[in-house]
C-alpha cells in the first residue's frame, strides 16, 4: 500500500470512528443544566471542528473534551448574578448601576405580569408609555419636557434625526470619539442622516470655530467626552457659549453630557466626597444654559437602568417623540419602572438610597471596617490603601480613595477560585496579587466574600 493510500485510509478510519452527535451530546448533557437541544447543537459544532482539523491534516481535539469546554463556556455566558469586587463602581462588563432593591422588585413585578405600560387605568383608553417619565423628568432636571429611550446612543441618534434630519450638524473634531467595543460615535451620527461639519482641532475648539459655520448648519452638537480627557494645551467652547450662539443663529443646540450627573453641585454629598466630580457637567446646569436638547445615560451617574434620557424644550422633545426612530428605540415597561423609581429618589431628596451614590459616598473608614471583618486572619491576606473608579466612561481620570483586601500568592488561581464561587466574585489582579475592593460590594454580600476568601486561600 502506497504512502498516499495509507494516509487516506488512516484519515478515513479516524473520520469513521468519530462518535455520533447524539452519543457525544449524551456524555455532557447529564452534567449541565443547559437545554438538551442546545447541547446537541454544540455537539454538532464540535464534530464539525474535529472534521475540519482532520481534513486540514491537523491533530484534532478530543471530541468529549472539546464539547465539555464549549458547553462550560456557553453555560458561563448565561445571565447570572455576580458580586462586583473590582472597585469599579459602574462596571460596564458587570452591568453598570445596580438598582435599589425595591425598585428592582417593582421592575420584576412589571416583567412578570400585565401592567399599565400604555393604558390609562382610569378611562381604559390608550396612553403614552412615557407619560410618567414626561411628568417626573422636568421636576428632576428643570427642563420643560423630557422622555427616555433604550440608551444614550439611541438618544443621540434620535436627537440628530429629529432636529437636523438630512441637514448639517457642527461638532468639534475633539468630540468625535470612540467608545467601548470599538464603537465610533461619528458612525452613529451619520446613521441619523445628518452630515457632520467638523470644526476646530482635536485639542482646541473655540466659539469662533462654530461661528464660522453657524449660518450653514442646521444644528450645533457638543459631546462631553466622558471616557477620556485631554490635558495640557487645550481649549473648548462652553455649553453656555454654544447655547447662546445657537439661539442667535436660530438653530437647535444639542448637548450630549453623557454620564448623567443630575446636579453638578451634588448637594447630597459633602464637600470632601464630591471632589472627584470636578468638571463633570450637570443636567440641571446644562438645561439652564438654554440647550434645546440635553442627553444623558440612565445607567451611569444617574444610578438607574440602561436608558438614554432626553430633556429640553417642549418643541424639541415633541419632535423627537414623533420621529419614527423613537419607536425603534423605545423602552420596555420594566425599564420604565426602574427609571421612574430612581427618578423618584431625586424628586424626594433620597439620592443616597441609590446604590451607586451609597457606594460613592461611603467613607474610607467605613470600607476599612468592613474589610477588616471580611479579610480574616490568613497571613497572605492584608488590607492596603487603594483607589476606586467611578467607571463606565464616567468622570475619566477620577478616583475615590478606598482600601482593598490584598491576597498574595498565585493571583490567577485565587482569582479563578473567587470567580468560581457559588455567586461568582469578580476581583482584580495587580502586581501578582488579587485585590478586593468592598466599595463596589453590597454590604449584604460581605459574608459571602469572607467565606470565599477563606475557601479560596489555602
């Protein structure tokens, strides 16, 4: 038998010896809670992977091991609760702002039952799903009107489409940013149908740059670059300057302030606690400049669910609500309930009942006392000074003093042990150690973290 024939025969025999999809799936199905149909689909994918490797003359993976790893990866991606011990208070990968417990319960109740999402229960007639938000947002923000959509990118898309349409919008070159996931805002802006007219330079854009094009654009847009900051030789036109210029030119001014700090003075915080908020624009202050539309996220400094909030003049909000894109980016009932519950906290001066602001306002001494209780007595576990981060592209470069529990030893092993706990605990790795910052952990989870540290450190 020739060498070529021998190779072909060996390849054929290995192909023939592959298990059936059902037989392979049965090996894994009993050890996972994934739906059997999903396990079968993963088994089919595994067999295809092995066949492709054999056809390419490569050594294939063991089918059972490959499927086990694939099923474990899929199972880990299924939505589940985790404990954020990273010290990043608004962690995009971990869901950003947690809701107050009672607000989350109200949203869950809305999800599991019928609700008044678009009905007036007094008359039985159809109503607007944003009716409550339309009522509460002016109270909280000082704007004439407001409503909300599914996220701030959707709010920006809708704002541009409803104000400029297929016209031109002036925007600073320094504000044409890329955000998480390689998502570039200019691409979103252009998807609205508007043509961007870039003004100024990356680091310096003055009012005069906008004045040079004000007579040939249909709107002015200013975007707060909340995920980065330029230091040094820089200049930018203020919100007030652009609101004034837009009024003189008879065109709308759209202010995308991003993070959603309701009040730049943060009256719910003490002077020391709000130092990290320096230079962060406030919704109320931006509305007061005369901006036609002010846009911000619901799940950042506001402390609510994912949403894009739009407030401004009655005329501009009305046009946005009537635009066809508003239907495509509208909120569901549970998100409306969550956002309404958080806005109620602002309207009743109960901001410090919002989990994000509770975390941000906690003193270093409070965090140290908790860390001392949680850390235990293992000599490999110490308490060190550290810095928490607001996160989610909010207040770039700002930090909040904290302390962290430092676990020495094999950082990868300790991190994996914590992440593999019944309720996964997500910490950080730094300088060969694992750090746990309790500022981003709900105090009710402290016992779980303590048990995990004791179980993870051997």
